[in-house]
């Protein structure tokens, strides 16, 4: 299957700072990338959808000014959590699809802890 | 969006037992996938199965799209099968909605 790499896998930051998470498709061109958030013992909730070269589409209730998404190339999307607060602590996972397939492949996830 | 319901929420098995996990979805889909989330959080693709039947080793899956459900079968379960199994489904815009998951515990 296709490979999606997410970095970093774990990050601890101070309240008020910003954190950038990268999601790369390593062996295919990802026309669409998705960002999810997962709280402990819960399911994945879609935050936003990004298409290469376009503005991201955010799900209802997701603050677009807090969660900045950039999809500047067919292999890279970034999620920046701005002015992070402890309530932003969570597990963030990206996924990508492309090559004419509807199958989605997921990165390893990033565990963000805001202290 | 599509509503996805998984059952049972928890499943405890003795090693060697067989089991069936169910996923019901509320609308027509063009993408349905089963995942296994490992202890580190990585989602492992098990099946891409918007319709039909597939098998991979001890795992198999069947989706009956007209009746809006999918089944994941685990045969001869092993302790390494433990973890959370997610079903996710998506309509024409390809966004996947996830079910709440089934937590499987396989005891030696």
C-alpha cells in the first residue's frame, strides 16, 4: 500500500506557542489530504480537507484561524496549531488519497501535549 | 455526513476463537475501509471494500452495499489481534466518517 509519513510523532510545547505538523505522501501524489483529531478512547473526527493549491475546507466547529492548513505541493500538507492551549492536546492524524483511488492511507499520527 | 455504527463496542476472545465485527452505515458509499489501530496510534489499512468480499490471511471482510453494512471476520484469533478496529465510510466527496470502534482483547 501507499506510504504516508507524519512528523513529528510526539511534541510537547508551552501554552501560547505554535506547533507545525507535517504530512507527506512518499510514493504517490496526494491530490487530497485530510486532518483528523482523536481524543483518548474516542474515534477519529475529521477537522479539515485540503486539496493541493486550494484553501482547506474546515468541518463545522473547527477554528480555521487556530488550525492553519497548507497543502502547497502534491506530496506535503502541514497543520499548524497556533497559540496552543492545553485543551488542544490531542492525537492528530493525517491521511492522503490520490492516483485516482478513493482508498485513504494514514500517517503515524502526532501526539501533541500543551503544557 | 454519513453515520457509521460499529458493534459490539468491546469484544473479549480466547486465543483461537473466531469473531465477527459489524459496521452499519446510513447512506450510499463509494469508500468503505477497515482499520486496525495499533497501541502507538497508527492506523493499519486492513481492507478497502466498498462492496463484495475480500480475504487476507485470517481476516476477511464482506460489504453488502445495498443493505448498508459491512462485516469483518477474524478467524483463529491471536493475542496480536488485540486493539481497536475501526470502520470508516465515505460518500462521493471521499471524506471518511469513522465509527466508534470495536476494542478487541484476545486472551492467551
